[in-house]
C-alpha cells in the first residue's frame, strides 16, 4: 500500500510514495492473537496506520536501543516493532507488553 502523504521517522521525513511490508513473523503473531485483540490490531495496521501524520505520534514510539532503523510502539497491551529504511516501513513483530 502506498499512502499519498508523507510520514516521519526520527525527525526524518519519508517520501510520499511509502511502501509498507509485513514480515511473516508479524503475520503469524497477528493470526495467533485472541479474536478481539487481532481485530483491533488488524484495523490499526491495515487501516488506521495510514492516517498517522508522523511516526512519533504513535503511542510510546521509540527506537530500539540506539538503532536508527528499528523502532517500537504500543497498541493496547502489545508492543509492535517496525523497521524503517528509506521508503519502506516493515512491521516485524507483535509481542505482549511485559508485566512489571
């Protein structure tokens, strides 16, 4: 899917011709969720994500360690990891938030 608006990662504007990919592990994680959680995350990832103006607007968005390409954010009680390289955003994994 290629939205018509630009997204930003780490203060860097990404081109309007953004390509979004989904890692096999991400799709397996999504399919393995309870039905209600799967539906919420499905709606976000395949619809609502494209309405986001900047990646920094995502809940608890932050880089993984000191990486410039791997990031994570939260949706409900799940951590979602993504890879941002040039014009490509790749959804990598969905993991339950650890309980502290």
